[in-house]
C-alpha cells in the first residue's frame, strides 16, 4: 500500500518521539524504521529511547515538552506498557499526557487495551508489514500537525499546559513573568518568556498587542473603544492609542 507524502504546509516543526522498550534490539529497530519513513516523507523527527517505564517517567519531568507520540512496548518488567499508558493518561498535578500512544506488542491479545487509554494504534512485532507501519506513522504525523494548529504548548515552572487557542483570552505581562488567562470558568497559568518570543508564538493565531502589558485574542473581544476592550467574559483590557487602529481593523 502506498502512502502519499504529507502536505508541505503541514511540516511546521519537528515531531518529538519516544520509544519505550526494554529490549535494545527492538529500540534500535523501530528507531531506524521511523527515521527511514520520516526521511522518505521529509519529516523532521527527534527520537529518544528508554529501556523501561521508570526511566521514561523519571526523564518526563525534566522534558522541555512531552513527546508528541510514544511507541510503548506492552511486555516490560515492573511497569508494563498498559500500566504506563494509564499512568500517563491519568497524569500528575492534573496534567494528563495528551499526546499519541502507539503500542508495540508480540500478539493481538492486548489490542483491546489500546481503547482504554485512547491509543492511536498498535503494532504487532515481526508481523505488522512495513507498509502498514509507514501508514500508521504518516497518519499520526498528520494528526499531530493538525493538533498543533489548534493548541499552544506552554512550559511553566515544573509543569506544562497544552491550551486550546480558542480558549485563550489574553496574556498579561509583568517583566519576564507572563500569565495566560483562558477557559470557562477562567484559569490562569504563569510562565517565563520575553515579549518578543510571546509575540512570535501567538501573533499567527489572531492575537495582537493591546498595551505594553497585554496581548489579547481579537476573537475574544465583545466590545471595543479607544481606551479598553471588553471581552466575552466581561474582563476589561486597557488599549493604548498606538495599538487601537490595528485591533479595530483586525
């Protein structure tokens, strides 16, 4: 079965992949297979391998961002792939893993367990054809790229948030501490960044500067005048004269 190449417009950044398998031969094998398929389709990948669930969980806390997809072996000692996947979905500090899971298994016996953790697919070792492996990878890559168009991954202090863009109302900036306000009921989350990096990250998604200390999503505005914007939830954001025209015509 042939697989079409990904649309070039979707290839906006690297796909971060983790392989968790207790057998070194299997880790090397699937890493090489992923790299081969990714290279053939012009997809940039960053692949990290782990020899146990404990090793993966230990390193997860220090990751700049979680993997986009985890290829996880079901048959591992101590914490098997099913248990690891459930732990990830349940999350820590109310922060469940929302990336994709692909099971690696020696038989189809555990295929139904994939549904319990919302796994993307499963691969039967030494049985799943190379063409099927390629198809699964391209499909998950497409899903990841589509998801990135709708969310922002924000790294805070000791945790990260994957926030839907449509739920973000505004950012409030104080020196290098930025607070994002989002959700219903409203939540807030603090992280460190510069104004330049924040603008670069959010301006492509319909955000504009309102004042030196505020960036807002234009779609969240309910009413607007020359001094303030009243958002859909009633929040009032001050507007500087220098930025009013841009917001009004957006």
